[in-house]
């Protein structure tokens, strides 16, 4: 069974983002503010990479966003 590479990468980054956000939540509850900031920024970057990779996959497939259909 072969996995398509771009959707796999995209899924990896959104899961990574969720894990980092959860870690950040635990860190802030332990009052580790500097570590929390770093982990949350990494989580946000991971979410941005997910978003851009999803956009790339949709644009390469010619799939339009639902908002584009409204216009």
C-alpha cells in the first residue's frame, strides 16, 4: 500500500501542531512561561505549514475552496 506523499506530510504537520499545543498547555499550567512560548510558536508554525501544504494540494488538484464558489 502506497501513501500519497503530500497528504501524508500535511497530516503529519497538523498532528504535530496538536501535540505541541497540548504540550504548551501543560507547560503554562506548570508556570514554565518561556518554554510555553517556544512550544506554542512551534505549534503555530506547524499549523501554518499544514495550511500552506493543504492549499498546495488543493491548488495542484484544481479543487476550489467553498469560499471561492460563493464569489
